[in-house]
């Protein structure tokens, strides 16, 4: 099950995250919750961006950093089976808040060349 949720449910997601950190080995935590992809190869970040759940996007990115995973390679640049990164889904779905947050994250985590190649 990949992480997802609606606005206002970030407290429940945080509780789930804390419980899973206590119960699951790090590798399983990463693969089962943070990096898992659905049948369209979409991550929790893709799904949150598409649904404009900005709070969930922020939490997922924080948790990736917390587990020492590379945000760039493990979420920001991950393409679904159609070649879309989460930023593309936010843009196509006209989710300005999600698009802006992903753009800000990209500027922090990616080189100018990577931004030009993936985001423009």
C-alpha cells in the first residue's frame, strides 16, 4: 500500500509512519511505504501531486530524507509508465499549489540541467 491521503489526514499518516518505523526494518519501510509504485508505476508523490494533496507530498519528501534516501533519484525524477514525473501530473491537473511545491523542491535538489531536462 502506497501512502496517500486527503488534506487533514496528515496526522493519521504521521501516526502510521511512526508506528511503521517502530515495527518495520528500514528496507521494508522504504520499499513498502515510501518507494512503492502502483500498477501505473506511480509513487505516493505522484498520487499526492495529482490529487493536490500538498501536505502529503511534503510529508513523503520529509520521510524520504529522514530515511536517508535520495529524494532526487527516489521520488522527484521517478517516471510513471507514461513517462510523467510528479511535477507533470500536478501541472496537467492544474494543481498550482502542488506544482509550486514540487518546483521549489526541484530547485533545492536538482541541477539546472536536470531541471531543464525534466521540468521544462
